[in-house]
């Protein structure tokens, strides 16, 4: 059983496309079906080459659907398969998004963002039968050129990479659950992951901000604490007093559940970080009571940094980057830094090592010309 795309030359020099397939149970066993599509035989312009590329993608999509229908008929499960193909992919994706809620709220947030973009892209009803190579290529184009963030910015390369991977993961689950038998993502390339810019403060800059007054004291307190411990915003924000512990062997440490990865971690904290904290209250009370995330707080954070004479664009997450780069700068091995940051994979931490190596190169070239 096979379905092929054939070409036939037209009088005007173009080529028309049709399907050629074999029907073993039919009277007319071999069948040709016109696709009403054409190609430029010798494309001379960029427009003609783009037309040919898109037309071939569409033809391949139609060919795959036809082949799938013939397979279903041949194996006697066409009714069930067709019912599955009529199911709503958006509903299915929403269900898979909800499953992530109890696993990891950080991961859930990404899935929820993709769900919103899927609805903006094609509405809230997309049957599985419409999900093919062309549909996925169109969604890739939407993410790269049309989709916007809440602040009306284009999506970053890593957001495109992450969002498209969520769709691929969902379709793989649909394949495992036998909703679809032919996964279109097997025939398409995703986005390449980009290296995100990781801004951080040097030791001297951290000293400057530590000695500069901030309009929101609790924000300054939390930021410096994060820079000295490497804790994420989400973990600093939800930190309660019962998680701050002490032992003679370890000194002060935090025993907490990471909000992003959902894994438990025992995290030692230096004395200067512990000394930033106010006196302990009830076990369930927040350590940084009153700490909030908002555009206003982000603005005040940036104003505080600028007041310290630093022109870098700094967000709260830069405190974590500062911790990582300082640890590596002062000789902590990358494996230990990876564990302190709670990274699951060492390659995530290696980005910081690249930053340190770049700083070494810059430092090697700061000595003025000595006219040798």
C-alpha cells in the first residue's frame, strides 16, 4: 500500500500535482487524484521558490492524510480512528495542561501560555485531523512572527523553542494513547535553543547596591538574600520560617520544596545572608512578608540599581545569576554550583562558566599597550 505524489507537465510550462495510489479491493485498482496544485518548473524568483516550497508541504500533508485513511480502512478500525481524529486537539491540550498543575507550577505556566497562543492561532476548536506538517509549520511561523508577550514584545528564541516543544510533547502523548497513529512532528524540525542573556552584578556592584537605600526595603532585603543564596524569586517569595533551620554541623540552612522543579532541597546559607533576616515569627509566616511581584516593584528595583551607579538592566532573577557567577569566580567547582542552584542537568550551569571564561578573556586584554 502506497500513496505517491506525481507531477504532470502543463502546456504553460508549469507542473500540476496529483496523487497516485493503489486500491486492492476496488474494481479500478489504480487511481489518480488531482490535487489542483501546481509548481513552477524552473522557479526564477524568490516568490516562485517560496510558492513551490509551500505547495509541496501542502501536497505532502494531503498525501499523508490519504495514506492514513487507507491504513485505517485496511485494518478495520476506521470508525474509531476517525472518531479520534475528530476530537478537539485544543481540549486535549487543555487537559494535559491541567495535569501539569500539580506536578510543577512553573511548567504549568508554560503549558498554559502555549494553550493561549494555540487559541489565538486557530481558535478553540481544532480537530486532530487538521494537525499536519503544514499546520505545524504555520504555527511555527505564528510563534516567530506574530505571537506577542503580555508587554507586546515578540517572543524570544527560547520561548519559541519551549512553546513548540510543548505542542510536540502533547502530540507524542496523543500517539501513545492511540488517538493518532501518524505523528506529524516526526517530519518537522523545531526551533533551535538560543543562549539567553544572563545579566549579573559583579562583587563590587553587589557591594554598591547593598550600601544604597531602596524605596522598598523588603525588596532590597530579598534581592540581596537571593544574590547570597541563589534562590529563585518563587522560592524566596514563598519561604516560611519553619524552612529556615540550624544544626551545629551545617550551620544555617533551608529545607524547602523548589516551586519550579517540585523537588526538595537542603540549601546551606551563609551567615551574612541569615543576618539579613528579621527575627523569626510563626512557623507558617512568610520570611519576606510584604514582598510582591509587579511592574511597579520591578521599576523600583531598577531605580535602586541605577541609584547605586549601575547602568545594567537588572531584574530580580539577576540576583540568582549573580550568585552563580560569584561562586564560579571564587573557585567553587561547577558540579557543586549546579547542586546549589538545584539544576537537574549540568549543561544548564555551564552557561555561567562561559560567562566567566569571557570575563577572563576581557581581563587579559585590559592591560594597555606597553610598546614592546
